[in-house]
């Protein structure tokens, strides 16, 4: 493992964090009365679109995994389509899990779905970018000791921290503080976002500190 | 002494139960009440030094008719503040012109209607425990004003909130109750009362009229105290008051006594419109007494004085010539009787102070030292002297002045007496609480310290009881504690429960405390001396901490921490639903990994070494948290050897999702808690009369499903009994009018279904008996393990039948889903994934807790389903009713615990220790929250919500611990049979 790899990872993550911070401030320049809490749905849309774009651009720029041998256009397109389908399925799956966790089934459907989309952007999208639409690879990465590169490690950390952030974000909802951010799903989206950002920042540091122990076995 | 972990845990929980009982006794102050409930004391004669007075009877009434107009949720400033001036012009006019005596009456929390009505009519402060004690009998049994008035032959008419009719079922000659159920109804509730007024006010055939208006409270609940709807409602109330007042005035004749009109509120309203707690807005209510008898005060209008709500009962009793209710802690509102002669005034005050001092005598052991009592004795003596002078015909100015002096003394005495009585209710008995807490904490520490040993393979360990009992430390501790006990009890000013029990018992408890301490210390020294070297090994061996273990650990810790916040207690069901959902997802993840990566798993294991450093780090962190129930389990990684194929595999993969869907459905069956309790749910939809057919179909299907799920492991006889029993349940519900019977179209006569219910009870007892017989057989003859597991299953199915009888029909799906989830988890999750006894126990506990809330329970006493106590009984019988209510409330935890027992006995026949482990884990997982909660409650005892939120939860926790103790004892009994056999 080279230090340059970690450096690249670090800069890429920093860029992601920066883009998320931008989404909270820039839209108020273009949109009237925009704020993260009050027009939360707009922010959620902007944030997921922005994170998607940044992720895709970074993937195209950095190309962490050497591309496979067959790189015909039709293959690429089929991969792209497959990725889109996978992304959509993951949104639905997240939506189902959120409803199973107790979110209202019919009311606030849009809010719940956008939360699912946001969560998918934080978790599924990087997976799609890095691993491609390949379930076997996903399962490998998300088992203990399944990582084969620092990118896999960072994927593990950011995904886990986003999900845990969203999970922890549900806790303030029953409290009777009557704050605007306690409304469904704001605390959860904020939790997921903070979790994602924390994961982005922590993973390069963690990988750097543990670089001696991390020896990857080639597949 | 050698003990199995099960027996050890059971005895620990029993001791803990004792500690909790002592704590509860200290925490819940017993309300001040007179013991002589039955006999009516003759009124105290007028004191007269030497001579005998001719006034020995009760004084005659001051008022002929009394109208009490109670406006629910009327806040102090609605009458006396700017709103009153604006919207209640007539009342304000009366107050300012001095036709009235007006006060701000302070209500004691809980500021809810029922206890407030009790306080107004009995003059006592209902203690928290009274609410529980009188839960099953709605009738007010305490001595009260209405009862006294009825005995005296007064005719009482009541219109308004039907709570009154439940409290006083046979007291009113005429009544019309309105229900306060529909909060969104602002007009109808009040119009239903007002429509009677014209008629009643014309008539002469009543002495007391009580009106309870609900509209204002409803407006408050829905829109808050500052909504535009409040003004018109106050105007309406003002108009009604004017109408009553004018009508009363017009009927007053010269010769007869005057009338009295009382305007009061039962509680106030917070700034958001709710009530129940103890903020200033909620406790301040207006109290306006209007009568032509009152002397008009000169112009200057003074702000109303602050008095207690309980004072009204004594005042009304005096005004109507009735004896003051025995348990009243209120003092007479003196301005009301100011118009009477000096002798009469003194007489009234004397009666009131005699009543209060009697109450004090019966409730305070050292009442002679009470300043109020001393003042009372003093003033009684002066009063006697005054009467003597008076009877001698002395009638000078000096006598009048002397009378005024006695009067002042009396008023002071009353105030002090009333204060010290009220204080009696609101004080914590810290000493008893401390003793209870110490016992509970010691037991918890003991349990946690012994966790590693208890969960080892043998599930047996040595308890250094005899050595610690003979140690010097034990005797020293005992001596010190006894000395402390003597010092505290001799210096205590007020009554203390722990001091009032016999000294033998007290010494017994002290011995228990010091013995526990000694055992803990010897445990600790043992651990430090012996276990040091193998500690490393242990750490290495337990490196197989799975995500599931972490989830269980953090879930338990998180739940305990969440008990510190009142909102989390109110919404505790959310915590449990959240935890079991996460548990199911974790299980699903494990399942996936097991199925898809089973082959790669062994391969991956070789790479474990890379992560050795991190795991060690995490382990060190884990070791800091000693309270890990599953400390050194030998949790084997799921092996890939026996992976089921095809259909089985997909069933296994789908099972967590199936459980999740079941939980989601159950969750929408009963909305519970506080914040979202008003949301529509299936339960309400089903119970509404429009959907009776749907409910019938659902109940029938559920009963069929219950039969299908239960019968698979029953003996043929029990199968038949089960089927008949379930049929009986449907007939019972049909007789009760909940569901349709296909062949019975005209169910006009709704019986209580007593015969049907008793029919079911016979089968329940029969099945339980068969189960017990099997268990005894397996113990005595010890032939076959399968007999034992079958016996346990029969007991389980008997309990299921009883639960099906007691649950309301719309809750029957809960039972079905519970059985379904248990079956699915047993078949697809616990067996293939090879969870160990500790993990299975904790999962059972979590699901049991979640099902407790699925049933519609909450941490509030209001959701207790009391009707279960009346199933099959034609009148209230205390013992069975209490048992049935408790069982019906805790159906979820009980069924899951019994299922755990039967599951373990059928599965782990090879491992004897499983039962002991399970019992131990169950004990630990239940005692951690109880102990933490006791400490939390002690530190939060002056919290605003202590009575509305924390205390009910404390009662639930105490009850849950009692249940746990029973379950653990049962476990141990089963475990013993297993130990005897080999």
C-alpha cells in the first residue's frame, strides 16, 4: 500500500465533505427562503444530487479499481443501466426498512422516500461506483476482513457510519423538546449526513493509523 | 455453599424483590386517612370549662340551597385576570362589588379531573397509591360531602361529567352524565347540561345542584388557553352563572336561609392547554363563593387570597350543617362564616380543629409535639373559659375582645394543623428508600460479579456464605448498622416505615445487608487473587464477539440510560420496537452471511490474525463494562456444515423479514404512549361498532390460527381441550356482544358471559393440570426428557388459552403473531444459527417487552385493562381479579418467558447448563433496569413529572420484578429436575 493512495483517498473525501457543506449554504443564494430545516425536502434533493455528482466525478477522475478488460461501450451502458436499477432497488429497500422501523406508511410518503434516496446516495452509490453492480463483491466487502483495498475499507467505514448515524438520529424524535428538527425525518437525515461526513473524515485517518496492520490479499 | 446459577439467580431476585418492596413503601407516602372508617363519631361537644354546654349537636346549616358550578379547566386568571374582565363581566361585577368571597384555590398534582373531584368532595389529598388501590372500584368509599349530604336527607341533582356518576352511583336523585371522551366536542357537552337548568331552577325539590361543565377543558386540550374559542366559552359560563344567581336571588324569601352559589375549577390549564403536572397555571383555580348572606365589603377591591382546594369540603360541610369529612385536611374558609355570632364562629372553628387533630393523632406517632396540636389544645382551653363566661351571662365588650383572641388562636392552629397534615402526604421516607436501594444495589453487584462464573460450562459455583457469615467484618457491619438504625429511629421527627416494623425484622434486614456486603467482598478478593492470570486467556477466547452480542449489550445499556428522560419513559414502547427491529435486521444479516458466504467463511477465518490488534483494543473496552451478561460464552461460529437447501434456505432468509412485517403490523394495532396516542390505529377501527363483522372474522381467524400453531406439540387430550376452549372463547365474546355468532342473529340480551368464561377456565385448568402431571412424572419417574418438554408445552398452551380469553378480541392477532414469531424463530433462526442460551434468553426478553407494549400497555396507569379482572366473575372478588388483571397486563413477557423454558428444554437436552444460564441471564437483564431506575427515581424525586411519569413506571418495574422472581423460581424448579436425574 502506498501513502499516495491514502492521500488520494483523503483528498477525495475532503472534496465530498466540502460539497455537502456547500449544499447547506449555496442554495440560499439562488432560492428564496431556503434553510436546511424549513425547506428540508429541497435540501435533501439538492444534497443527494450533489453527492451523486461528486461521487461519479471523483470515480471517473480517480478510477480506484483498474477497469475490467472488456470495456466496450455496450458493456459500459449495460453496467450503467444495471447500476441505476440497483440504486432504485436500494431506495425501495431502504424505504421498506424505514417503514418497518415505524415510519408512517401513507402520510409523509415523499419525505420517507427522499430519506431513503439520501441514505442510498450515502451508502449504495459509493458501492456502485467502486465495486460496480456486483452483489458478490458487495457481500465480500461487507463481511469481516473482506476488504481488498483501502477503498474497500473506506467504503465499509462510511457506509456503516451513515447507517448508524441515521439509526441514532431517530432517538431524539420522542423527546418533548418541541424543536423544529425533531420532526420526521429531519433528525434522521441530519444523523445520516453527520454520520456520512464523520465516516468520510475518519476513514483516511483510521486507515493511515492502521496502515501497518492492513495487508490486503489479492483476489 | 454450592449453588447452581439458576438457583443463585432466583434467590438473588427474591432478595432484590424485598429491597424493591421496602423502597416502594418508603417512596409512596401513604395518604393521611382516618382508620375508624366504619363508625360515625358523634360531633364533638362545645368545650366548656367546668360547666356543660347545651350545644352538643351539629350546628344548623347556614345556607338552604347550594349550587356548585364546576368548570373543568377554569384557570385562575380566566376569572380574576384580564380575560375575566373582558369575558366574564357579571362575575367580575359581583367580585368587585363585594357580593362574593373569592379565592385562588391551589390544586395538588396530579391535576387531573378524577383526583380533583375527590379532593373537592373529601377534602383529602389522594395519595398516589390510592389511585392504584382503588383502581378496580370506581365508587368513592371514603367519607365525603355528597355521602354526608345524602345521609342527612339532602336531595342532590347532578348534571355534567359522568365521572361523578361513577364516583357517586346512588347519591343523586336526578342526573344526566356527559362523557368527556370526545375532546373535539365544544358545544354539545355544555348544552346537554344547560338545557336542564331552566326546569331545575324553577323547582323547589332539591337542596344541592352540581354542574360540571367540560367544554372549556376540551377547548384547552385542542386549541390552548389563548385560542379565540376561549372567550365565547367564558362568556357562556358567565351567562349561566348570571342566570343561576338571579334565579336564586329571586327565590330567597325573608324568613328562609340564604342560598350559596360556588364557582370553581377542578384544575387549571398549562400554556399549551394540557394539564396533569404542577405548573402554576395548572394548579391555580378560581374559587368564588356568592351569597346574599355575605356582608358587602367596602369599596376597595383586594386581590383574591390563596387557599387550598381541599378547604372547600370543610367549608361546604359547615355551610350545610353536615359533619366535616373525616379525612379532610382542609381548614374552614373563615370569611364565609363571618356573618354568624361569635359563639357560632368559635363553634365552627372548634369542630374543624377537632376533626383535624383527630386525623393528626391517627397518622402521626408523636402528635403531641406538633405545634398545631399544642395550639389547638391551648385554644380549646381558652374557648372553654370563654363559653363559661358567656353562659354566665357576661356580655360585655371584654368578652367580645376575648372571643376575637380565641378566634385568632383557632385560625392559627387550623393553619398549622392543615399544613402538617398536608406535609405528611408529600414527604419521602428517605431511610426506607435508602435501605431498599442498598439491598437492590448489593444484589445487582453480586449478580454482575458472579456473571463469568455463572455462565461457564458447569453453571455451578461456590458461594462463600459460611466464611463470610463467620467473619469479623460481618459482625462489625451488623453492629454498626444496628447502631445507625437506633440513632435514626430515635431522632426521626416523622413516621418512618422502617422504624415502625418490629426490631427483630429490622435486625434481620441489617443481617441481610451485611451478609451481602461480606459475600461481595469475598467475591472481589477471590476474583483479584485467582482470576488474574487466566484473564488473558479469557480475553483471547472471547474474541468471537459477534455484532449480535454488541447489539445486545448496547441495546441494554441504551435502554437503561433512556429511563432517565421522562419522554423516553412515556414512549418506552418506541425504544423496544426500535431494538427488536434492529435485532431482526442483525439476525437477517447474520442469516445472509451464513447462507451466501458459508463456504468462504472458513477461508476468511485464516485472516483473523490481521485484525488481532483491533479486536484486543475493543476487548479492553468491553472489559471495562463489567455488566456483560454473556461474558465468556463459547459461541461457536456458525459452521457451514449443515446448511439447509432449497425451500428451507429461502424460508430461513425470509424469516427475519417476516418477523419484521409482523412487528410492523402489531405496532399499528395499538397506538400507545403519549405523543402519538391520538393517532388512529387498527384497534380503534376494529372496536368501533361499524366494523363488528370485520372484528368477528378477525377474532375467528385468530382463534383458528392459535389452535393450528399450538396443537402441533400437544397430546391428543389437550388438543381436544384446546379446541373446545377456543370455541368457548368465541362464544364468550359473542355473549359479551363483541362479535357476531353466525347462528344467533338477535343478540339483544347482552349477558356477562359468565358461563362461557367459566367453561373456558375449566379447560385452562385441565390443560395446566395435564402439563403439571407430565412434569411431575418426568421428575419422579425420570424416564424421558420428552415428557418434560411436552409437559412444559402443555403449560404453555394452557397459558395461551387463558391469554386468549382475557385479551380483548381485537388484540387476539397479537397472540397469533407471538406464536408465529416464536415458531419461526425457533425453526429458522435459533436452531440453524446455533445461538447460545444467553443470547436466546435476551432475545426472548426483548420480544417479551415489545409484546407488552404491542398489547396497548404503556407506562401509564390509564392503559391498564381492568376489565380482564371481571372475566367470568359476576362481581368484584379481589384476589382472582388482581391475579387476572396482572396476568392480562403481562401476557407478552409471561408467554415469552414460558416459551423460552419450553424451547430450551426441548432443544438443549444434552446441555444441562442451558437452563441455569437462561435463568441467570433473565435475572440479570431484568434487575439491571430496576436497579438503575431506583437510583434515577431517588435522584429525580423533586422532578416536575415525578407523579405523572416516573411513579407509574416505578410501579410497573416493581410488578415486573415480581414477575421475574416468579419466572426465575419456576425456571429453577425445572432446572432442579434436570440436575437430580443424572
